[in-house]
C-alpha cells in the first residue's frame, strides 16, 4: 500500500533527484519556476508519495503566488505543482493521490471564505476532469516567459474573485515590487 507523507519529512536532495528524473535537469528554465522564483514551497500543502517498499516515488509542491493586476493589487493564489512521479511509476495513481492530498489540505486550513484560488500549468483535460481546473478565467493573465494559454488553469470556489487581467508572479515583497 502506498503512503502519503509531508514533503518536509523528505531529504531535499532526494526531492531534487526525483524532480530531475520526472522532468529533466533543465526544468528550472520553465515558466512555472520563474512565476514562483524566490518563494519557498508551503509545507502544509506539499506531500510525498512512497511506494509499497517505502521508496520515494512522487512529490507535489504548492507555492504562494499572486496575480498582480494593472491597478496594482496583488491577489493571492496557490500555485500547485510540480506534481512529479518517477517515470517508471507514472499512470499508477500516485499523481492523483498527491493532488487529492494537497487540495484536501488546502481545504482543511481554509477560513470561512474557503480556500484561496489555485493555479497550475498543466494538461487541461486531466486537471479539469479530475480536479475542476479550467482555463476559462485565465485568458487575460500573463506569465513571465513562454506558456500555452490553454494550459494555464485555475480553480476557485468563487470565480468572481478572480481578476480578468494580471501578471502571475511570486507573492509577498516580490509581488508588491512587480506590481508597482
């Protein structure tokens, strides 16, 4: 039986090795890395999957980011991903278990207004079908670097809180500097 544990319990070097194997060492050049540059992943929302032999086979990280509007407002979001599973173990349900764990943890720590909206760059069919992510609200959003607009997905309990336009980037001091 596979197990989900807090990612904070895993040696950071093992996490990096898994990410290199799941994606490739050049992954740091991807747009998602630029969006969350300078930020630390959120331990309460980030998990690892262990296989039946308690070996690390997958990880998910969630990050604080913001959509910086043209008016200078920084709207907080949670960036989900990367969701990484060792190539030999993909399509065995580990990625789905990691997503369910992260989204449930987000719901568990949410206040009365519900969880912050979540954003990710990924396959719209998969993330839409299983988790309710859609590109319907991200058409006016801009990311640093290259991205496919159809793969910029968001999930929000109340989509009315999502700005129509903005630049996605790190949250906090970096977000305030980018906004203005």
